[in-house]
């Protein structure tokens, strides 16, 4: 504007013939390329002006052939909207003096709190960015259809400082005050309008076309610099002091081997119930606790067991405490050693399973009201007397078959099912009744030749090489289990022990699609009519069509198939705290209010939600 000779010498525009022949305007570098101004004979055709409620009656600019008291004006796009986080644009602002555009919040139709003032250079015609950053503007956030009050004030007092009461309101060519009320439509990629992250929008069209229903859109906000901590991996957020939810924290457990396994959703209290095992210098082998995390508030509590915290050990619930044994020698006592799973029994009590495969394999009943524990069943160990039912083995010195670590399920009437891998009798599954009084093998194969007479095979059909059974689930009256050699998922009839292969990427191949299968958790979903599997190696969250064996990994959306079609971008991977490698053996649960949202513990410390159709995830509690 400094090169504008016509305006530089213009003393109040006395010689200006209505701006039509104003050479200064014609050569104004700030305006010369403005299509709206270039063709504007006095701004008469400015669409922004024509629709501007504050300027609609302004015929002075169009018909004025003589001097005017001012040439102040501003225009807005119609509709006025923005997609860019923290900013909105006034299309054009033009004032004869240096001024400020001041923006106020709305207060029931009246001008509310001042949000900020942005300086406008003298004779400026550039777009003015209005920064609505909630960190610096009275905690006001972007909202859809947000009503804003705007006014233009002359910078008359201290230069470059807006001073209410000192800097006067500017007027346009019709002597009307330059103030207006405008509705600004913020187009966000999240649908949660009350979210504190609503303004942190992902601006590309693929995200706007596939909006998330979570509070934060982590598909573009997971960077450690400039991103949102709610989008970071739980370890990163925890290490930098970020916290969500109240109560004791899994991340504070002094642990050498902290691991969250199974659990369930307590619909009555809206809590995610999770089993955790851990160890430290005191509990050198293992101890455990049952956690409850509110899915709405993120509040955490320990229902039963022991946790180590920075301020000491916290024990909840009384009753049974385990003798943690190694080679027949008690190393220490602790609730829930090697805890892996907790499920609800038909009597309303909770039942846990923990296993180190040999000395410490037990099922415990928990009273959810007070956390008290009662032993239901324990493997027989030399030097300790357990009167529960046992399944024998031919191994020298052993009193029971050797059970696997992470393979347990219950049926609706309360029978318990454990898998075994035993060099004396082979591989298989046993049933223990609700009372714990007996133990009955219901499937057995791979028995050594010398023991076939005493321990014959139980059940026919598909076979597998000698190995551990990695996980089990009760699915529509059958037991589903996984074997890693051959990458096979089996279904077994609990009455006969007969087996069929549901899906396999090995030999024989059953089904097509993603090559992996979840190893630990198997849940039938009547909504999608698919078997949902998870666990094992990181990034296995695989749905399976029982009719065909076809597979789809819900964590690798670039390979999305027809089983669970999503609205996510085709080549987009998981974003947010559920980054590749952060989720492994922890169980998933569906959110009771939205089947597209899956709840899970990540890194065994952060409670998170994953949205399937967008691949977005958020931390809920940490």
C-alpha cells in the first residue's frame, strides 16, 4: 500500500471522484488482483456485499459520484464456514485507518465475552484470519453453527493494542456502525459437537466424508509434536504426565511383567472388568488384581486382589490367598498369581483362572460386592493337599496333567474348560464342574504310543501336531480353540470331542483373506453373524465367516474386505493410541451403546476405544 500515490496524497479523498477514477485504487497492489474489486464500479456487483445483512442497503458506494466520508467496508462469504482448525476468514476488510476486528461470543442473542481482537493494517484488503484457539480465548471452542458478534474499531489509542472504550467503532459509507452478528459453520471431521477436540479437525475430504463418532479425530492428530495426547500411544502419554480418569492406575503398578488378559463388561455398572497379573521385587513370581474401569468417566477401581503403587501395596478383598509355588517350594503368598481371565458365573459371582502350567493352576470364586475370594479348584501339587478332582498323567512324579497358560472358558451352566499339553498323555481339553469336585478329559489326541491303552484318543475329525492350545471360547454350544502350528481355528463338540477346522491359512487351507487368526479370544457376534477373534501377536483382530472360513483383519483396513465393510479410506491404517504393536493379548469388548466401537486395554495400562469404520481410536482412561 506504500506505493499507492493516489491514496498517499489523498487528504480525506477530497479530490476523489467517487473512487471510480481513483488511480490509487487501480494500482493498489493489495487490490489489483482482486477480481471482486477489479470489475467493481464502486463495489456495486460485490456478491459478498449484496448478501451482507449489514451492508445490503448500501447504495452509497454504487451511486456516489463525489467525496465520501469513509471507504470502510467488509464482506463475508455466504454461507460463512471453515474447515481449518482454529481459523476463520473474513473475505475482505478495507479501512481508511489502522483498525481491529474484534470477535465476541454470543450470550443468548446478545454480545458476550470478547474472544480476541485481530489487527487490520490501514487500507488492508487481505483476508483476515480469526484465531479461535480455546487455549487462549476464554476456553471458547469451535462449534457447528456458532453465532459470533463482530465489530471493527479504529486503532486510536496505544498503537497496535486494542483498548475497549478508547478505540472507537468505525462506520461504513452509509454512516452505519461496522458491527454484525454472523453464524459461522465449522465443518469438523468428528460428529461429537460437545467434544473439547471438536476444533482439531482433520481437513482432507476423505476424513470429512467418513466422520468419526469419537471425541477426538486421531487420524491426523497423533504426532508427538503438535498432536493430541489423547491420540498418543498410552506409554507416550503416560511418560509425559497425561492422565484421564480417577482412581488407582494400572500404569503405576510396580511391575516387571504386567499383563492384562480377559474380562467382561459389567452392564449394570457400565464398567470394563479386566484381569491383570504382575510381579515385582516382593511378589517375585506373580500376583494379580481384578480392575473395573467406568466406560463413561474413565474412573478406575480394584475389585479384588493386590496392586503395587508408588505409595505402597493396596489389597482389596479378603479370603483365599494363594501359595505361589516353584518346584514344590512356596516362594510367597499372593492373590491371583498368573491371573489370566475373569468371567461371570451362573450364580452372579465372578470366576478367575490363573496358570503357570504346573504348580500354580487354579480357579477362584470372587464376590463382586466385597472382593472376597474362595478357592474352587487347584491343580494337585506334591507337598500340598488338594481334594479337588484331578486329571491324571503318566509323567513320573506328576499328580496331574500339565495345563496351558492362556486357555480357559466356561459354559452357561458353570462348567470350566482347561486345555493341557502333557508329554505323558498328549494334548486335549478337560471339563471341571462348577463344584470343582471332578476332572474329566473330553478331548485327547497325540498320546504317546506307549500310553495309548491307558489314555486312548477322545474325539475324531481334524487333527493337529503336538502343541499348546493357545486359547478357547464357548461359541454356540461348541468350544472354539486355536493352534499356532498350521494357523488353524477349530470347533470341538464338547459331548464327543469331535473336531472340525473353521478357518486355516495353513494346510489344509480353509477360507481366504487375511492370513492370521486371533489366538486367545473367540466371540460370536449375532449383529454381524461373524466370529470375532483377537489376541496373540500384535495387530490380530480378525473376523471370520463360519460358513466359508474367510477372514478379515479389522486393524489393517487397507485390506478391508466384504465381511465388515467400513467407510474408512481404502489405504488408511489404524490411528490413535491403537498404533501397530500396542495391542496384543488383551481381550476386546463391544461398547454397549455403539457396536462400531470396541473397548480394550492397550499396553496393559491404557483403556481405549477403537472405531472400526474409521480406524480411529481414543484413550478413555490412563
